[in-house]
C-alpha cells in the first residue's frame, strides 16, 4: 500500500522511498562503496527520479530526520531507522557545506 508523504515533493519521495533516497544520497555524496540502494529491482527508475528532484534533496533530508524510527525500519535495503537518521544528518551537513 502506498503512503505518500504530504510535504513539498512528497509524491516523488514516495516513489523512491525515504530510506532508498538516503541510501542513494549517501552513495552519491559520501561513499561510493555503499550499495544498499541496489537491493531493489527498480533502482534505475528511482535514480531517474532522484536526478530530476535535486532541488528538494536538502528539504527532504530535513523531513526524514523528523520521521519515526519504526517507519524507517520498514525498508527492504537492510538499514536500521537510526542509521538512516544518522546518514541524513551527515548528508545535510555535507550538502550545506558544498552549496
């Protein structure tokens, strides 16, 4: 069942998944050896959405760090909710420095 995020760009983030988005962002900005995002068969489609929504990325990371751990735990790419929050916080710092 699809549960869209009700904030700016939420439909696109829903398409990718919040955890997948953080995982791919981590790969994109921090660590090219991180491959959890590849654990879904639709990763090519998700990458396309990721690339066309760059203007939302910092905003989404701010939204994700406020999400409930139990909801973030429902991912299929093998990351814990606490890891996702940590990663999102690190990404926010990295992105704001490079902007």
